[in-house]
C-alpha cells in the first residue's frame, strides 16, 4: 500500500479537502528506505510533507522553489543566479549545488542519497519535479538518515504506474522566452506489472543578461507486485546546461537589475541513475525493504571572472627591450610612448604581451577563466527489517538495517588568464595557472591546477525501536554507526610533496537519538527529544586544511592534514493538535555544531585553509496553523531563527571596513576580522513568515497564492557583524534587506481532459535580494574598469557589497491534456 504523505506541521501540504486534514491517517517515514512508516503522533519531531498535487498547485518551477514557497523554516539564497541552482536552507543548514559550501541537509530519492560523493553537494536540477509523488522534510539531527543530517533530511518518493495511472502532455510558455514540454504515462495490468515514464524539456533565456537554461530530464520505472512482494526498477537521466552569472555589485544593480558582473558562468550536468528496490512481508509482523543503485555524474563548469591579483596594479608601460621582444613575437598592440593613465585603460595588451614574452602575466591580466570537470561513479546497497510485536498492554516496533555506499571520483581544475572585454566577458590568452601564472606564496609561484582522484566508502548499521508504553505514550530510541574512509590521490604532485593532495582518512562515529511523544487527548500531542548526527570532511575541505599550504577557494587546494568530523546535537520540544478542519503546531529547537569546519584566513591576502572551529548554534521558535473553510484552505508558518558563532576565530575580512588593516589606516587587499561568541552567521535571516491560500471558486476554477517574507540577513565577509560603509573605500551596508514576495496562480478545467494553468511569480514585481557578499570591486561608479595611475599601485581598492538579485515578475501559461487511466484496487 502506498502512503499519502501529509505534514505534521501541515503547512507544506495545503489541500482543498477537509479529509486530507484528518490526523489519524498521517503516516511518515522515519528511515530513508521507503515502504515503512509510523503514525505521526508516535514521531517526536514536526515532520512536514507534501504530495504531487501540492507541488502542482503551488506553481513552483522545481523542488527547491516549492520548499521555499510552502515549507516552514525554509528559505533560499539565489547566489548562483539560476532558478535550478538555489541554495536551500532549513533551520540555518544548507543543501547547495556549489562545491565548497558546508552541506548540512541530507537528500534522498527513493532511498538513494543525492548528496554527491565529491563535496556532498546537491544538484536540484537532477531531481525531476514531474516524477515526484511525495516528499517529507524531517527536522533535526536524525541519525537514521546518515551523514550530513545536521539540520534535517529531505526524502523524495517518485511516482509509479499503479498509483499514477494515465497519460498527460503539458506545454508551457512564459516570460523571458520560457518554453517547456512535459509528458507522463503510467499504467498497470492484472498480472501485477506497473510502469511509469515522464520526461521534460525546459528552455528559457533567463531574466538576467546572458543567463539561459536548458534542462532535459527523463524518468522511468517498471514495477511488479503481489500480496507480499513489491519490486521496482527505475532509471533517471538528466542532461542540463545552466548559466548562472552569480552575484552583482551594488552600483551595477542600481543601474540595471538584469546586469551581470562578469561572464559567462556555465554549469553542464549530466547524470544517470539506476535503482532497484524491493519489499517483502514475511508476515503481518515482519517486513523487509531494501534497494541497490548505481549512478554516474559528470559536471563541467566554465567561469569568467576578474583576476583579484590585478585589482591593485598600476597601468604598466613596457620598456624598450620589452617592446622589441613583443615586435619579434609578432605583437604590436602595446601603447605608444607617452601613454598615461588618462589615455591608457587597463588594456588587454599587457596581458597578451606578457603571455607572448613567456613572462609572469598573473598581475598583468585583469581576467581569469576558471574551469572544472568532475566525474563521479557511485553505487550502494541498503536493507532493513521491521518487526512488530504487540500485547494487550505494550506495542513495540523495531527496525534494524545496514547500508554500504562506495564512490570513485575524479576532479580537475585549471585557471586560464585573460582580459576583460567591454561587455564584461573574459577572453583567455592561453596562459594557465601551472606554477607561473597564479601569483605567489612566500615568494614561490603557486599552482592553481588540481587533478585529484578520490575514493570514498561508507559502511553503516542502524536501528530504531518505538515502544508504545500506552496507546498515548511512545518512546523511541535509535542509533546509527557510520564508518567512512576517504582516499585522495594527487595526479600532479608526488606523494611526499608538501603540496600533494594525497592522503588517507577514516571517520567513525555512533550517533544516538531519543524521543518521547504523549497525547493527553485526541486533539493534543506533546513531543520532545534529543538527536545527534555528523558529517565527515569532504575532499575539498581535506584538500585545503594545511596552514603551511594555504589556498584560494574554490580555485585551488593544497596539502591535507586531517580534520575532525562535524557533530551536531539537536534538542526539540513542542506541541501540536487540532481537528478535522484545523491543525496547529508550536515548537522550540536548539542545534549545536561541535568541531564545525570554517575557512579561516592566512597571512597572504585572500588565502586561507579549512580548520575545525569550536561551536556554532542554531535555535528557534516555530509556529504554524492550517484551516479549512470549505472552499478555502489557509495555512501560515512563522519561524524565529537565531544562528550564531559560539567560539572565537580569525577569518578573511579584506572587504570588511572593520578588518585589522583598515583600522590601521591601510585600505587594500589585506585584512582579517575576528569572530566572537554571539556574532550572527551570514545568510541566515532571523525571521521567516509564509502564508498560503487555496480557493475553489467553482468545480472548474481554482486559485492559489502565497506570500514569502524574510527579515534581513548578513553578507558573507561580515562574520564579525562589524562592517560599516564609509562611502570611499567600503561601499554598501554589509547585509541584504528583508523582503516580501507574493505569488499567484489559477487552474481552469476547460473540459474533463483539457486544463489551463496560469502562474505569476513575484506578483508585485518586488525588487529584492536573497543574499549578499562583501568583495573588492574592479569597476568605478560608472561601470568602467579601474585604471590605476602610472607608478602608483598603492592606491586603495574600492570594496562593495555584492547581491544575489531576486527574479522580477514572471508569467507562465500551461495547457495540459490528460487521458485518465484505471484506478488500482
């Protein structure tokens, strides 16, 4: 039997029918493997959930967008600038597609962990929205969901032909030349077989300059079942090209919201996954479920950026000997004698010329093209048994299982120097960061290349026991033991070289949890518990953990002394209740990270390394309610979130007005800041509010809408919360302001088979920013690249606040044709 997942908080799953709000039928999954669940009142945590119908009604483009619109305590940072590449944060913990970000949420699809082996990143574009049957968002540090479950776990379940029979085709057009075609087909027969397939092709130009997206997704599943056994084999494939041109400097945004700082910033993702799942009921008391999977992911990035090493350089005049050498090399693009800063901008000749001379062009080129390519092959197997024993007085549910995951990854990175064009694109000149073009560390050239092979293996065993001491009192004890080994092999530097990335690391830990749930009446439930989980350092972090070999990230890595695991312990308590028409919840939580991993500053400007950092804490208050008034369903959720550092540390603050160099009167590329206990963590808003409405006007016409509101959040680079702009050397306030965004949609059933769907995102065309970062700017107030005077490379840099601009008002119109299928019995 397939469970219809709803939410305990009942804010993510807004339904137009009162029957969907009956608490007695709410069943939630408590492990990554599907097929085994518990009654909601037995779970000592405010789990949220939603169905495919909820996703369709919301008007969300993809899964991350839906979580932001409808799930409590969730917000997004659009740092990458592409709708399929959001950083999704829950309770201050993040699941991000960007390599190098600290990942604190585990994500599963049909029991397969989506956090990728190299860096634990989550690529949201590889999860097709059309294939989703239901989702669950599990809060806290639940150890049963394994590594990276620091703040929560997201479990996604896909459709099958038995429960999603029928065929449909949908065509969409929208703003910014958006167009998409989507199809799905499912069915089953009396022999026990069922099948389901869906595909999607999505293209748009994007609302920002030169920011197109091309998404191609395919998912299929073949299943068989009888009374005791269910088998399923699924295949998913995605081939996507995403352009997200990242943060934009404040002065450019003031002139044009759609502008980009430099370009291009392209990510190509190609992934295929095969997953076999099985479940079998030996009896009413004993059940088995498990899966085995194999996955391959290739990712390539191509990013045109400013070269930070050139920002403090003066305009360069070649000597007579250099002119002669350049002419002999066939190049005459250098300025004539008598050139000045007024008539000679920061030119491409100084970059091309130095490259032709085979000289050090690192500080002569104002652009750099960073490229990466990774290939990840991983596979795994997991299984669990569920045993139910029940007497007249006591009911006991015991779950035990084991899992094994293994991966082989290769990661390559290079930096090509280049020059900035008038449209702020970068043209490369063939000078690569191979030890002669990346600047220097302690007087020696550093190598920006990376060629790393990594092998990761994780063994796990887990168990959970829910003891119902009374019909209204439930005690749950659970634990998971993880044993992770990471083996890195550097393909550039030999073993023993201080710059080598080669190393072998092993991380073991037993993480426990305990929870208690009590229902003094049918309309009231109280819960409380404590849980613990951990994450092992990633290859990126291990590759840049040596104070003697600092690096610039994400553009370089160095030697790798061991780091400790991050361990998070979460305390949770609350109450919830209601009736068939109204549900409400209120809860408190506090999560403390020990041995958190931060990128800290080194003596060289812009360099640093990862190290374990004392403690960080995220605590908050969650309130929610949902009510059904016949044709109208209204839901609301409020979160107060306090995310702070709890230990002292020194980090890079070169663009922060309160850094040590600035306080000494030196405004340049150097400077560090000190974090103190109680300082707020950047990019985490203190308050979140969401309001959702679904209204059935007639049997054929329904409306949906919602509001997402967040308070301000600090910019990266302002970890000490001390930045203050002076209007000369430091521009911008060091935070992104709070905002309110409204969305509206409508569905018109033109006939039993034809459906017209309209949606408007950002209804009131609000100008807002979802994130901010402090950084040095290479442009003046008019948008021209800064050219420094001859013989004066000591002029202070201008530092600014860079923002992640939110999308403007966007419209989409879809026409859907549905041919229904028979219903499974």
